[in-house]
C-alpha cells in the first residue's frame, strides 16, 4: 500500500498528521478544562440556584442527595449514588442515558486496550522496518497508513475481537435495560398512573366517532378485558390560541405592575400603553393597568364560554379507552398491536403531557403533504449545513495549501506554532458552532411532519441528526479531503509533464486515496475529541447560564413568574446529547483499527462525560416527560451501525488483495444479533408482561370509579379544555400597594397556582374580579443578584 501513496501525499495531506497541531489543541483544551473545573468548584457553593436547582424544585418527595458546600463536595454523591436510587429520583430516561455512557466508557476502554496494546506496536515495528524515515512522522507511525502485507491480518483479528466485545457489551446492557423497564413497570408511581392503564385509538372511521362508537370497536375485538370508560376527542378550534393569548396578557400585565411598584414604591406617573400605533407613533395612549385588567376580564369570559360549548362540537378521529388495571391494558395493547379493528390503530396511550395535541387530528392526506414538504425542507437545511464543511476543510488543509498560497507559506515560515495552532484549533471549533442550530431546526421540522409525542420527536431527531453527522462529517468531509489530494496529485503530475492519459490512468488509485485520507484525518479527530471533552466540562460549569441569568434579572426585570422560570431546572435535551455521543462513538469505532490513538481519546471523553452528566442529571436537569427509556432501542441500533462502518473502512483498507473477504463475517454477526434483539428483547421492552400472580393481585378500578368525575375526559381531553389559566402574580412586598393602584375595594382570597404544584397562595381580588397572587421570591432574587455580582468579579 505504501507504493500507492506518493511521498508528498503522505506528508502534505488533507488534515495532515501534524503532531504540532494535535499537541496545540490537546494542551489548550486541557488547560482550559482545568481552569473551568476550578471555576465550577469556586462558584458552585454560592450559586445553588444555578448548580443545584433540583434541590429547590425537586419533584414530590424525591429530592436529590445532600451535597456538601466544600470545594469538592459534589464528588462523593456521584460515587455513592447507585442506579436503583437514581431510578427512583431522576427517572428511567435519565438512568438509560447514564447507562449508555457507562456502556461506552467501558466498551471503549476495552477497545483501547485491544487497539493501542496490540496494533500500535505492530504499526510502529512495520514503519521502522519498511518505511523511509523522511516519509513518516510520530503520529503516522502509530496508524495503519503505510502497513501492508501479512501485517494487516493483525488488524483484521482485532476487528473481530472488537465486534465480539461490542456485541457482548450491548447484550449485557440490553438485559439490564429489560430489568430496569420491568422495575419501572412495577413501580408504584407507574401502576398508580392513569395513563398506564389507558389505550389510545387513532384513525377512527367517521361512523364510529363517538363514545358509543369507540365502545362498539372494543366490543368487536373480543379482548379478554373490557374497558371501564371511553372518550372520543373533540375539536377545540381556536381555544388553545385563546388560552395562549390570555397567558401572554398575564405576563405583560405582571411586567407593568412590577415596574410600576419597583422598590416597594409607587412611581409618580401611572404606566401608559399605546394602542394601534406603529413604531411608537400614532394610535391611542391608554392607562396600561386599566387596559390589561379589562383585557383579562374579556379573555377569561371568552374562554369559559368556549369551554361550556365543547360537548356540542364535532368529534375528532382519535379517542381513548381506560382499562380496569395496568396489566389488562398491556395485554390488550399487545394483542391488538398487529390488528386494525374497524380500520383503527390501538396502542398504549402516552403520558398526556407527552402528547403533541396539534398533531393528533391530522388526516392521512394532510400528513402525507406535511411529510413530503418536511423532507424537502430537511434536505435543503442539511444541504446548506454542509457549506461550513468547505470552510473547515480549507482550515484543516492549510498545510497542503501553503505550497500553492504564498502568504500561507510566509505565515508558516514566520510562526510555525501559530500556524499549527490555527489548523488544529479552528476546524473543530467551527464545526461545533455550526452544529448548534441544526438539531433545533430538525426538531421543529419533525414536529411539523406529524410526530405525535415529544418522546417520539426525540427518537426521530436522534435518527436524523446522527445520519446527517455521519454523512457530512465522515463521508462528505472525507470526499473533500480526497478532492484536495486528487487536485494535488494532478498538479504534481502536470509539473512532471505527465500526459492526460497518465493522469486519467491514476484514477484507479482512488480507493487507496480514500483510505489514506481517512487515516490522515486522524489528526483532525485527535483535535476534535479534546474539544468535546472541554465542552462537557463547560456544560458542568454552566458559565453561559450564570451570565445569562444575571443579565436577565438586571436588565429585563424580575416578575415572580420570570424568576421561577429562569431558576427552575431546565429540560435535558436527550436528542442532541445522544446524537453527539453516538457520533463520537462512530468516529472512535471507525478509527479503532486505523488510528488507535483516536479510540483512546474517545474513551477519555466518555469517562469524563459519564461523571459530568451524572451530576447534571442528579442536580441540574430534568426530563421533560418520562418515557421509560423508550429511546434505548434507537441508540443501540445506531451503535451497531457504527460496527458496520468500522468493517466497511477495513474492507477499503484491505481492498488491494483478497484479504478483504475475511472482514465480511463480523458484518454477518451483527445482522444476526440484531435479529435476535428484535425477537427476544423488544417484546419484553415495549410491554409489561405480568405473571399470573401479578394479574390476580393487580389493583382493579371499577367502571363506576372511572366514570365518576369523568376521569378519562379530564386526563385525556385536550389540555385547553381543563388547563388552569395563568393567575397574575406579584411580589409579596408589593401587595400592600395594590389598594393605591386600584381605586376601590380590594377583596382577599386564595388562588390555586399550577406553576407551584397546585398550591393555594394568598391573593387579592381587584376590580373586575381579577385575582393577583402574592409570591415570596426574595431568596431567588438574592440568588440572581449574587450570581450577577460573582460573575462580574470573575470576569
């Protein structure tokens, strides 16, 4: 193989194996990461609203473990807290994420031992014996780039061992996830939840779109357990938009009041608002407080009237049915999973909070149109997101370009260290920056295309974003490198006065160039992983959140609602984190037999990420809606696909001889193992399979109990029908001033606030019957102020 690759190509290639560039990136990211960790240790004890929001806003009686205020007091809880306790406190979605990281950290540790312990010595020995000293460097000696002949059998044997190791590790964790799912199914929280014993019915034919029609559908199925209640969905029209309009009005009203009563004193002039103007000109000026008070009266009255008429509105093509017990619902759902009684689709109902209600009533024709249009937009978005790859490719190939661009050569001669720094640091940094917005756009497009639940949205985004990363970063980026190499070779041949025929004849070397380009890209990925490690540490330090919260609390004002929303635990973006971690796993596996140092870098990042995100999920982030780890199968499928990528690159690496045929069996092993997963693990993963004893001892709800209070309709009716409207909130120390704001009698009452878990707060009733709740947020205001002072000091 060394004969195929020109000496110049070996030394000046796309993303050249430049030790200086790699060393610059590793050194920079290591120093910055250490500084960031020290900063986190200093800031954490004094800013718990940022670094431990779940201590204040935990769910029910599930507070996170106690954590010391000492400098490294956050480490002992991470070590002591084991999976059973985590399952109870942070949920199965978070536990599945941490288990996947555990799988990767141990898996890549094993792959590192095989790749670095076996292949690096073989590569070094071969290079010392067979490769001219001028045609190799420190990093190239550690790769398969110049290795050929019988030495390649060692690499093939290692790929077999890696494949078996991956299958073994995945199987161990698949079994563990089945046990976790069973534990979750049997947990009191799940067994007592109403949605766990509810079935969802979609694509209901028009003649069955009534409660009686749904009951007839279930009677026709002859399932062993009857329903206790049924409910057909009803069109809600503009009610959701009207509620959003009301709630936005409440926010604006709160902002006006807080600014008017700032500092516990009434300002000299009442706030005014301009109605009907443009850019501050024209329109009519009105008293803002009176305007918003009247506006809230009108919207509340309109919403109540709308809700009273809902029973007379047209039925939708979906509905729900409750069963008497959780095991009954799972048994029936499993029996009907492959059947379509009366043309319907029947399955387990998701958590009502997980449902994207705007997509529930989408017709087949509209769904097909949206999906077609969505895929077209998705294609264009992905296409335009490949444009930055050209910029990254140019930066990554500066060493190749300096031969043809004079000022680059001058820069290199004047300052080789800064040249190596830029070529090593900028490409992965730009790649990460442009990759920030794509998952957000993909999520919006997937929702537009008809996803029914937020958890399904996550699974779709993982599949699409991961595919984009593989195609753009591992395929298109490599092809750009091949183009650089090919153009370079043509320039060299033209310089040697080669004929057009000789240049065309050299195209048979294209597979070898692709292979060599992948190997030479190792230097880029050795700069990529230190950046990913730093980003994990940076995520732990929450610097951006600290700065942003300080800015918002001092610039945008502080209504009680703002303070609560700004300081409560943020949702963990599973789709983005899973996609990025899977991509890192793909890179590590692809380069394991080609450039073993890459897999070592990946293993280090996975170990760091495992501890960082354990802290984040224990103390900072929450799951938007618990799905019970449903995304597990999606990510394992992608992990197995990474094995196929690794084998495909090995086939390319050995394509010059019949050795490549020996790389095919591992691909077959992976396919057979996937079939085994589908037949053995998936049924147990999707459904609760109770024992006879569990069925007999299951808590059974009567039809009368479910019918009482319309439980099914309240839980699975459109949220707009039952959602509590926002109640205006004001800081408790400002409440005594309301008597001066509103001329007239102020009543006293209590208001139930969903934002505070349904707590009843003291409230005052002002003109028009509008309640204003008193909220004590002094601690949060002080926390925000402390954040601002500390970050100013740090900066």
